[in-house]
C-alpha cells in the first residue's frame, strides 16, 4: 500500500455544538450580532463528524484565541 498517497487525502471535520429550528422569516431578519439559541448546554459534549459520518464526541476547549475539541469518546465507544 502506498502510504504517502494515503497521507495526502484530506477529510472534512465538522463539529456540531447543538441544533435548533426556526421559521425562515426569523432567519431572514437576522443580522450581525444575532444570537441563535441551541438545544445544548455549555457543559454538553459536541458531535464530531468526518465527511458527514459521526466519529466521536468531544468537549469544546479554548486555548488562548483558538477553539478546539478534546475527544472524549470515539464512535466505537458511543451508544448512539
């Protein structure tokens, strides 16, 4: 197997903090500074996806001016 080729493959990582539903008219009224209420609390784990496939759960971390995710459970450990 050519591992150099595999190492060049990129994967899109998406982190979901929470979800909500709202009428389109409310969405269209939003502007800079608008706040969208999510169905999550600040202590809740987030969902981590790779190419739209759930791979892990994690916690949001803030280090200086950067935001990241600390993985708490991999998909094989999840009871989804």
